[in-house]
C-alpha cells in the first residue's frame, strides 16, 4: 500500500514539473480566478434572473452580469454600472426612464 501511495505521489510530482515547463509563465497578477462555489452550473448560458429555478450564485454569472445602476449600501453612493445616468421617475413614481 505504501509503495502505491509513494508511486502516485512521485507521478503527481513529475506531472507538475512537466506542466510547469510547458505552460506559459504568466504573472500571478494577470490571472483571474472565478469561483463557482455552489457546484455545477445547470445552464451556463442562462442570464435571466426571473426564470424559475435559475441559480445566480455562480461566480461566472456574477462576473458577467451587471445591473443598470445600484446604490452602494455602505456609502449610499449611486453607481451607474450600465446606465448613462440615474433613472428619472414620473410624478407618481409608476414609471421611470
């Protein structure tokens, strides 16, 4: 049993050394790692928040999706993410543009 474990560890070490020689030398500051902590994404092309049963806690979904605007809950700062300006409401607040 010990011999099999040592052989496996040696093989893993050799593979990691070989991969380090083959892969490009990319600085760590140029690497983006996105975590998908809730497991497998059932439909990675689904970006519709309102589809029943959709899961929007995936790292990729959060990275690629943004709202028109939002308010920072800590500073109350209005942030225009995709919109050019803040929304304009009508007098009774039933419509916005």
